[in-house]
């Protein structure tokens, strides 16, 4: 399966708890952290919920 790299570009400070939990679920939580995950519908959906906080780097 294809991989996708995601970078956190927004701070979780003063964000709703649900958005913080999505970040943690993606393996993020600190600024400029990059994770590589499987390119699945679940991951794509999480990215769509946080367009102001995450950015797709590759994939």
C-alpha cells in the first residue's frame, strides 16, 4: 500500500479537544513533526478535518 507523509504546521493550543485527539491519532502533536502513514481513507479523512493544522508533504 502507498505511504503518505504528513507534517504538522499548526499549533494545537486553543483548539477543540476533538482536533487535538485527531492529531494524536495521526502520531502528531508538536509543531513541524513529520510522520509517514499508510494512505487509507481513514487517514485522508483525518487530514480533511484539519486542513489548517496539517500538510501533505509527499504522496
